[in-house]
């Protein structure tokens, strides 16, 4: 499986979620926007049975693009899965990849990808706006998932998490994490407060490498280095000043 998120880039002009959240909104203890989807797709972020011509057999470090495609799957309730040709096109346009040149397979920056998505659309799929939750503010994360469909995040993935993924285990903090394997972008469409499948730990579910992968809040707190709440075309989140956000976003990303 491939990684590919570059370092988190601080944007002093980024819109902050705290400025738009209603003080009276309380997120539910559980939310899932996976809609029974079972075929998420690798989105070129690892080996696939059939690759577009010229793409390496083991895939590309295009996780920043793959995570956007997973968001579209969620927003369309599984009706739309962006094709690999579109994934490749956006990886080339927004991250600088040149097909056939391995030296250009260097991943992408989440903030750059979101800015470009807002300006250009993703194959016609519109990103209306995006804001930044407060770091490690789990109330913001729950709000993002419950009302916006999910949250687009970046992780510094430890080698222990790769082993846990291969073994079908929840991503959790361990005493020896084996060091950081690299940066990774994922889209998270579900959370569960006191998840009974995780010994009552609170979990967040990410979509990565074609599957659902749970992580504990402890893992999130230690390894998540950026998060972005995305507003899709048909979503009307509760507990949020949507009109003000849409007015402000044009000054930042337009």
C-alpha cells in the first residue's frame, strides 16, 4: 500500500470551523455515512487488478486525491465512484505527477488539493467550501462527520499501523510504533463514541486502501497532523452558519 501526503502546510488565512459552529449544536454519540458501501476502490493508491496504461503495478502515492474520491462516494451515497482515469488526471494536475516518471510520484499537499478542487471541480463534483477544525477538538470532528458526511485528514502513519491494517486490527497507540512510515491522507465518514468493538474506546473510521479502517481517538491525537471539513454540493449541515462560510470562502480559495 502507498502513502503520499506531504507535510502539513500552515495557512494563516484558512477559515476556522470554530467561527461558524452554533454553540447549541450537540453531535450524536454515533454517526456513519458509509451507506453500506463495500467497494471503495484503491483509487490507484496501491496495487489493482487493472491499472491505467503507464501506472506502476504497485500504484501511486496519490492518497490526497484518493481521499477526495472517497468523499465523493460518501456524498453520492455510493452512487458515484470516480474512475481511475479521473484520479490519475487530478494527481497530474494538482500534485505534479508525470505519467511514466517515477521521480514525480511525490504525493501531494492537502491544502493545495483542496484549493484546486474548489477552483476547478473534481470531474464536475463541486467543493462548495472547506474549513479547518481546531486541532484535536473531537467535538468539531464529530460535527464534521455527522453533518458534513466526513472529514478529510492527514496522518503521520507509524509502521505499527501498517501492520495493524494488514492484520485487520484497529489503529491504536502501541509502546513501540516502529517509527513513522510516511504521511497519508484519508477521508473519515464515521465515528462511534464508546465503540463496543474497541473495548469501549471512541473510534473514527477512515476509508483507505479500498477498505474501512478504524482508529482510536488516542491514535488520532498522536498521529493526525491536519484536518479539513469539506462541504459537498448537496449537503446542508445543521448547527452551522452556512451562508457566512460560503461568503467567506471566496476570499480565501477563490
